[in-house]
């Protein structure tokens, strides 16, 4: 099947599809009158596979994220934010639609979605100019039904998409191979010894996260339209392969980093599905993978140093985006949202990447910055789904808020109003069965407990997160917990029967 790129306006193709050094900054222009001057611009930054404990200002002192830290000090950071699915496509579809997987029918990376119902359409139809730079992960990748006027498409770091995306077109004339097939390229022994952590071997600006960040900065510098804009910036990192530019990994190699939670012995008391996942990474290894049986404290620390280094790279580009807004005179009238689609286990509980119900897999950063309207310096522990911020964005933009969505608005909370919305009692997450995930499972998370239901087996998990925040002791079948397990099962059953209806 022949894949073609979507049609973009000629000016957009000149701006976004050319390769080579970054263009000079556009001359500063006065703020447009009318809608653009009164309705805020909106920037949504979504990284890929970034776990919750990776922003320095969110009580993570080992992290070097000065630009995110500043946004957090001046904004609102949600310390208990959860994705609706611990896999890329399921989570991104949920965020774009404001619907849980049981309502979207999108549970896994192989499921199709095209963006035709995404909330971004409300902004476009209300007069916003909408641009996406980087990863969206539509399936198919080249979607004509999405809301974007312009797209710069960069998909996974590894594994080429079924057409040449814009990063491929940038790399090809430079003779740089896309990092696919690293196993074959460096050999079995070297790949095994590297334990999933590599260094980007070419010029820093050719790395996919710098490529996306540089495009975003250039787009802001060159924006001349009078409409307010929505800019989606989808960084492919810190998704595997974990391959930061060398100097960023070195920032962490000598630092004291968090040790992995649990270990291989823990799997004996956990659902068989987790042992199957361990075996997958050990035996059916592919370009993303690591030999978990080789995990040592030293190798795990090296893996984490590279992962954190990739996040610091992204943080640097976010700082450049903020500087571009400031130089352009747009900073006071722009909302910035920062989040991720899901996390990465990083060998916690002897597991890797996502497809897990543990906190490292389903809990993600969520930060909202808009000092003009949202009093800053707040770090909240209230439960939130990442898509709960969407109604606030649409309200500020004076755009229609689509009906029938499953978000719970936090607009009044962000404005710090006395009548702020009540906190959620539960958040939910769900993923479908796949080669990497032996059983479909759904998660109910309250402020104190987490319940995990496996749809294809009798496996269950129940954790008391106040007594056991590291999720080491599975209480699901322990004497005395039958009633509590039944209570959470009722909550899950109602959620599923109503196709993921919102639980306030």
C-alpha cells in the first residue's frame, strides 16, 4: 500500500519539511488584535513513556529539570495524575477524546484511531490555528481526520513507521540511520552488556527530541497569524531505545539515583502474567528490550541515568520554547500543559517499559502553567486523569466543551476558586491483551487502594498504598480482605458496564 503525506499549505511545507540548520528567528511582531489578543494560546507538551517521579520540583531532587521546575513553581502540578491506559495508542486516544478505553474501544497499539472525535476540533472550529509537531501516534499515522491544520510527523524512535516521517527525511541526506535494529547493528553481546542504555552517536541536533524541540521553537518564532494557536509538541523520548546525547547521561552517572523497587523474587507472589512479562523481555528480546535476568544495581543505575538524561534534554527544549514565547511577546497569554502518555517500569518489580498496573507505569507528570489566571506555586495530591485538564483549556479558549466525555473538569480548582470541583474518588486505567501483555487488565485506584482485575485469568491484585506505597504485598487473596476486594470489584463493574462512566 502506498502511503502519502497529508496536504499542507505551501508556507507550512517550506517551514516544516525542509532540512538543514534552524532558520533565523522571525522579526518580532506586535500581538494581534481581536481573538488572538484575548483568547490564550495553548501549548500541550506530551512526552512518551515518562514516569511520574521525574520532575525535580515534584519532590524528585535527583532530577535536573530546571525549566519544568520553574513552570511548576509558577503553575499547578498534579502529583497523583494517571493515564487511562499504560500503552501509547490507548492512552493517547483517551487523552484526545476525553474517553476511557471501554468507551473508545482502543486498548492497544494495534487498534485503529484517526482523531476524528478529538477535542482539538472544538478549538479549530472556534477559530484556533492548530499545529502538531512530533508524536501523536494515530493509527494509521497519516490521518486525514484529525484536527490539525499542520503536522510535522515523528513517530517512535525505533522501528520505522510504514512511511518516511519527517525525521526520516531529515536523517537520510545526512547518512544517519534511524535507530532501528540496534540489536543487529552492535551485536548480541554488546547489546546485552549495554542493558538497554545507549548514547546518541551523531550530532545532538539530529536526535529526535532535539529535532522536535527545534521545530517547535522555530514554529513559535515564525508564527505570524492573527488567530490564537494550539500547538501540540509530542516528544518521542524518553521512550526506548534509551539513547540520550552523551553529556546528558553523564549528568546522572555520578549521582545517587533511586534504586529499583522489589526484584525478581517478588514475582513468586504476584500474578503469573508478570512472570510472563519478565520472560518476554528475557527470552523474546527485541530492539527495545533488556535482559532482565542480567539486572544488577550498577546496570540499573546506568539505565536510569540514560533515561533521566533524555528527560533533561527535553527539559532544555521546553526552556527554549518558553524563551521563544517571551521574545515573541506571547508568554503572558499562553497556557502550557506538560504531561506524558504513560510511564516506564525501569526494572521496578523486575519489569520494564509499560503494560503494567504499577505506579511507575500508569502514574505520570501533569503540570499546568497559566499565571495570568491560575495562581501558581501549588502542588496538589488530588487524584486526576490526565484528560481532566481539557475542559479548563476549552473554557479559557471560549470554545465548546464536547458533551458525553468522561473527564471531570478541574477548571475552578486551577483558578483556585472556593467552589472548586470535588476531588475524584477513583481513577482508572486499562490495557488490552497483546504479545507484550499476557492478559487484558483494568485498574481502579482510590486515594488509599489499588485494585487490578485480569480479564483473561483469575489473577487479581489489591494494594494498600498508605501502608505499602511500593506495592510489594498483594492483598487480593489474603484473609480479611474479601469484602474490600468485592467493594472495588463493584466499582470496576459499574465503570465497565457504563463504558467507563466518570466516577466523581
